[in-house]
C-alpha cells in the first residue's frame, strides 16, 4: 500500500516538474515576439526623416525671397487720373467743404478762447473802475464787452433829436444794449450756417460721386465685354471711396457745429449778464444826475 502511494506521489511530482520546465522554456520565446515587432516598425521611421532634413538644409542654404512692393492701382490718385470731369469736380467740392469746415472750426475755437479771457477782464477791471468811461478804457480794443459798454454809454449821454426825445431814457438805453448784444451774438454765429450745410450735404455729394463712378465702371465693363473680378472690383472700389470721403467731411462738420452752438450759448449768457448789469448802472447814474440837476435848479430859483 505504501509503495502505491509513493509511486503515485512520485508521478505527480514528475508531472508538475515537467509543466514548470515547459512553461519556463516557452515563456521567453512568446515574450520575445512582441519585442521584435516595434524594431521592424521603427525601421521606416529612421529612414523617413532623411528627405525632410535634406529639404530643410536646402531651404537654409537658399537665399531669402524679398517680397515685391505692391502698389494700389485703385486709390484716390487713380480715381483723379482716370476719372472724368464730373468725378474730379465732386472730389474738388468735397475737398473745399473739408478745408472750409476745418478753417471755421479752428478760427472759432481761437475766438472763444479770446472771448473767455475778455470776459474775465471785464469782471476783474470794469466793475472796479471809478466811472463807466474809465471802465470802457480799461477793456481791450475789439472786445465785445467794450463795444457794449461804449454803445450804452453813448446812448445814455446823447439822447437828442426831436423824435428821440419822445422815447424814455430807460427804454432808449435798454434798446441800445439789446442791439449791441444781438450784434455780438450775430458775430459769434458766423460760419455755423456753413458747418450745418456741409454736415447735411457732404454725405449726399459723396453718394452722388459713388453712383456716377459705378455708372462709369459698368459702362466701361459693358463696352469691353469682360466681367471678371479685376474689371469689376477696381472701378467699383474707386467709386465707393467717394462715399467714405463724403462721410469723412460731414462728421467733423456736424461735431464742430454742435460744439460751437454750446460754446456760443455759454458765452452769450456772460454777455447778457454784463449788459443787464451795465443797464442798471447807467440808469441809476442818469437818474442821480437828473435829481442833482433838479435840486441845483431849485436852489438857484429859490
């Protein structure tokens, strides 16, 4: 019985040893197969960079190509040279509008700066003078405040004539000051009508130039019988420049017009306040002189 157990145990051990030996001997062979595959697959990768490297080397040694200067054959210069009389006249009108608008804007801004300084001088020097005549001489020549003061002072001193004697002195001085103030306001508003006209008509002038340019371009294309992109894009692009030019002229004119209107309103408030104060000073002085004269005459008669 013991011999049978020992013989069976020996056969089992022999079978296990045989399986272990076979697994060990077959393991490296199976594992070696997937390792060899990447080596074969990587072979082309080692060969392919050769053309790229060669191309890079050639590109490095080749001289750098200089970009050619491209000129725009469809700009304003081409439009002026190739355009007809109407197109050139439209461009000239827009250029005149633009120069006139900028001239008015610059001169009016300078005038407002001067007017602000004259207003400060009137507040600081005129009201501190001993008399109206002394205050008039303290103001600068050409100042609207001096013009109003001189006009009102003359009106209070010279109330002559058979017809003018029927007008009350207070009303006469008031009317003279109002006339002087209105004249100053009229001078401040010079040029605003031109700015308003340019701001409202310049886009339509540019649009007219665009329509005329497109009409001429289509006529030329119809005569040539070719409707390719180079034949259409150039003339149409030249025509559209007119609209852009019209807007470029109109926008500064409109903005300048609104700016000057606000500045004129602020300046005229100071001018009217000066005129109202001057009216009170003149009337009170005239009344005091008249009362003094009446008292003097009463004293002499008595």
